[in-house]
């Protein structure tokens, strides 16, 4: 299973290389030991020294072959990050600052795909010859900065779980910020999206909890699933009118979000789009939106005011469930479907003149569980 040769183990915690010995039983869970590192020593829970040369003379038959690829890392979780880097001595990954060469063995370096740049890398400079990056620096937990040239057009999974990365300039040639591009970059404080980007893909900025603001340019047409979910530092978001499509959970769990301006081109507020945005207080649903989907604003516990413009036709199940401060709502004449438990804490419903019985019937179909206690005001 393990090719013959000399190997090195490096140990890191939150991007810092550990100089002391590491007790595996104390630093990683039992399931991790069983899966990845339990057979690195013949004694369970034995200590290894950082960068200690290891002669694998133990029973390793139970360890999957994936554990011994040239560069292999395990992450306990996104914030408290314990890493074991197992590498062949002749393939030791760059450490500290590193400039990627523009050519290799006489060939121009045009793309970097899923590179083996370990957690010891702190800064990187990429040559102008590079046109595409995909998964290149994923799990580089020590990476602080990256100089990315404007020649880069393909940009996907590039900095996934780079937990120390604070800022990066997205190249102007990029048209699509790919899946997971900055997902898990919990130290990322700023990211400028260039005008010209048309798609922000799924999970692109997921759990970038230090990101305090983001400007979405009016070139963007779609924003994918959970693209900004877990960005708890965001306080305000403006979705430009160029955006006609958003994925489910797009801004879910953005607990710092207090203000949202929605695009006039949207026809749907997708499932869980703003769910668990605990500090969101006001939202206006423009009339171009036809459907407020399942759980769109679920558990926005401080949401007090919702303005629904005429044009909205359907309010989905649990769309405003868990919004305990939302006690009054105005239902426009265009609404003809209110799904089960769309509202939870209503006491007053404002309706158009002569529309009380129609709206009461809609709510009686399960939109609320206490329609008889509601006050209707025309």
C-alpha cells in the first residue's frame, strides 16, 4: 500500500506548524485515528515529533490508500484546524512565500489544478502565464495572501478552507466565481467582485464569517446555493437588478444582516434564502417576485416589518415561521396561495378594501394555526 521511500510528517494547528510532539489521542478524535492516523504508530495514542522522519514498519493494511497520496491533509473542523501532512521527502511542499514558476521543463504553466501546496505556505505569487485556477490552494490553512494575475479566467475552489486568508483581488478576466471558491475562509475581510462577473456559484463565499461587506456588481445575473450562507459579519446587502436568479439558502445564517435590498428582476425568493438571519428587521418584497418559497425568512426572530408589493402570488410553507416579532402583515390582492404555517405570530392582517373574507379563507387553509384570533383591517 505504501511505496518504499523516506517520508516526513508535519503537524499544524490553525495554520501554525507545531514544534512540540503531538499526542494523537489528545489532538484528534477516535474516528480520525481509526481512519487516517491510527496505524502510523504501533502504539495507539503514541506521540510523533513535528517533521519527524518515519519508517513505516507497522501494520498499515487497514489504512486506505488515499491516506498516503503525496500530500494528504486532515481537518478536524473549519475553525480549530489540526493537520497532518504526510509527504515524500523528495516532494516536500513549498513553505513560507513562494513564487510559482511561469514554465516547467520548457512548458508554459497555463493552469494550476488541485495543487499540492501544504499548510506551510503563507504567501504565493502566480505568474501571468496562468489562465485557470481550480482547487489550487484548497486547505492551505497558513496562507495569508495571494497575488493572482488578471490573466486568470477560470476561478473555482481556489481558496477553499484557507482559514487565514484575509483579502484577495479577484482577477478582472473572471466571469464566474466557481463553487466553493472562498468557502470556509473565515478570516476573509474583503473581496472585490469585478464588474464583468456574471455568476457567483454555489458556496462561493460560504462561512466567510469575517466578511463585513460585499458589493455585487450589476453584471451579476445569478447567485448560487448558499453562496453567502454563514457570512455572519455582513450587515447590509444590495442585490442589483441584474440578478434574476438566486439559489436556496443564498444568505442563510447571516446573523449580522440588518438590511436587504432585493433585485427587481427576481421572480422567486428561494427556499431558506434568508433563514436564520436573526438581526434582519425589515424587508420589502418587490412586485416582480411571484413566489416567496419555503422557509425563505424562517427564524428571522427580529423581523418586524415586511412589505409585500402587489404582484406576489404565493407565500410558501413556513416562509415567515419563527418570526416571533412579525405581528402584522399586509396581504396584497395578487396573493392567491398561502401555504401551511406561512406565518407564526400574526395578530393583525391588513387587506385591500373588500378582501377580508378571501384572505381569511386563504389563511384558513393552514397559513396560520389561529385564524379566528386574527384582526383584519381593510
